[in-house]
């Protein structure tokens, strides 16, 4: 995948996460967010293991760069979904 395709893919995913954050029923949104946070924790752990095996003077491997991209992707998803929960809870509180 070239850089242009990668950016388009991420932009599409961000749009999908934003739609989910705004439109899913709250219980489904909470479940999706919890799953995403668990995946983020696992992704961070895998990235950390790669970093611990990396020698200081070495250039990052393609595997490490891919793992960093996955951490970024999962963190973005988790943040968007959690923000959706927070925003919708705040709106519900204001309406009551």
C-alpha cells in the first residue's frame, strides 16, 4: 500500500469511527470502545516488546514501524469512540 492509499484508508476509518460515535446505541458504543481499548493495550504491549528487542543504534525495522502505525490507529479509534461517549453523556445530562 502506498502512502496515498494509507492516508485514504485512515481517513475512511476515522470517518467510520466518528459515525459510530454519533449514531450507535450507547450500549453498543460502550462495548465497541471497551473492545478498542483492549486491542490498544495489546497493541501497545506488542510494540513495547519490539522496542525492547531493538538496539539503540539500529534503525527501526519495518515491523516496528508497522507496529507504531497500529498503535496510532488503535489510539485514534479509542479516543474518537471515548469522546463520543463523553459528548453524548454530556448532551443527555443537559437535556435532563
